[in-house]
């Protein structure tokens, strides 16, 4: 995402009206989603570091469990990351148009399902 933001910033793609037409709108969607992701993740990282430092150096940490802080931070990061990446990929696929060649979805779906089952089986300790 950082590379995408740097690429768009160097070329002035964040200036409204710089890119026009449907292609421009799709590019703006992709580049804006990358910027949204980067800013959101950076802000949450800074807030998390501040919370950790405050809890370690003051009495505030005695009143608030670090597990609660990290849970709240994770609950904030998850929807932000999910929405930003979906917007990014929606812009990317729309921007590439006919150049985007979807993979063999059946084969990739079967592989995904098999490895998900194996990961779930091994991850729960049932297999060992």
C-alpha cells in the first residue's frame, strides 16, 4: 500500500480532476483506498504505542488490562483494513478492465478449501 501511495503522490494522482473519465474514477478509488489504509493503520499504530507506553509508565496501566487495549485496537483495525483492501482491489480490477485475467477459480477454490481444512485440523491440535 505504501508503494501505491508513493507512486500516486509522485504523479499527482491525488489531485481531483487530474485523472478524468471512468478510468480516472477507478484509479482514484484504488489510490484513495491505499491512502486510507496507510493513514488508518499508521494512526492505530501510534495510538497503540501510546497506550502501551502509558500503561507501562503510569498508574493508568494498573486500572486497564493490556488485553482489553489490544482487543479494542484489533477490533478497530480489522474493519478498517478489510474495507480499505476491498476498495483498493475493486478499483484495481475496474482499472485494469480486460487486462485483468482471473485465475482458474475452480482450481484455486479447491486448493483454498483443502488448505483451510488442513490448517484448521492442525491448528486445533486435533491432528496431534
